[in-house]
């Protein structure tokens, strides 16, 4: 057999280990999507046998996926009950706000320091008059999409994979709560204006001010949660 065909065949053949890892990754991705979107709501059970049959994988692969999701805080494995989607209580959400204040402020600082000032022009345009009108009209999907874009751009430009992993884990756990919180009258507009100020500081290259403004943004969100948590949980 010609040499180039041998190489081609070797590259196209996956080992059993690679196939198992791929199956686990796909299962983790889909279960994570269901949990974060509340398609699998807090408190719901994830059954090994049903998932193994639905995804045509072994129960060992399902258990591997459960291990990843448990590490990310998305599920709990309860004796005699199995895997259950984590239900966040008020005190745990308060803890996450405390951690977010530190990590997201550092995210903004690093992104400001490591990116050219003009990097933020597109986001400043995004958080402009058109989005302000949409927020005023209660278009919360547009606001949340803008927040996701802000975070994504910051994460790319901060150039810190360790911090990215920590933030991704936190965002998975708080996404449902964040979406409910912006429904509280006045919160989305306040958050919109806070992000405008953060971006202006980032555009000017003032990492200290951008960091401080991001801290204030998270503290403000925490105060809104404290005030309305009985209606949000």
C-alpha cells in the first residue's frame, strides 16, 4: 500500500479511547444545554438508563458525563435517588455573587490592559441608542444577548484560560437566575447603563476604573437579588 494511503487511513481511524471521550463530550454538551436553559429544571432527575438508551452510549459514559457536570456544580448525585439537577438556594446565590464580583472585575481589568482601546468600539456601538430603546421596550432577549457578547469579548481579550474556566462554570449555574432578575422592573435599564460606563472606561484604557465599575455592577445586581429573591426562587 502506498505510504500516503497508510497515513490517511491511520488518521481516519479513532481509538476506542478517543471514541469514548467523544461520546462523553457530546453527552456533557447536550445535558449542559438542557440544564442551563432549564429544559431540565432544578430538582429534576437524570436517569442513567434513559440517557444511555437515548444517546446510544454505555451507562459508563453517562456516569462519566455526570462526573463532569457534578464538578461544574450543575448536578448532585444523591444516594438512592441518582443524579439531580442542582437547585440553588438563596445563600448559595449570594456566595456566587461574591465570587463574581472578584472574578468579573479581574476579567474586565485584564481585558482592558491587554487589548487595544479600539477593541471596544464595536461593543460601545452595541450598547448604544438602539439597544437602549429596546431595553426601554422590555426587549430582554436583546439585552441578554448584548451581555453575553460583552462577556465573550472580555474573556477572549483577557487571555487567561484559568479564569475563563472559572467564569464558564459560574455562568452555567447563574444563567437562569440572571434571566429572571432582568425581568424585575428597572434592573435591565440600570444594568445597561452600568455596562455603558464600564465600556467607556475600557475604551479610555482606564483598567482601575473599569474594574471598580464592574464591581459596582455586580454589587448592584446582588442588592436587587436580595430585595426580590422571594419572588425569584
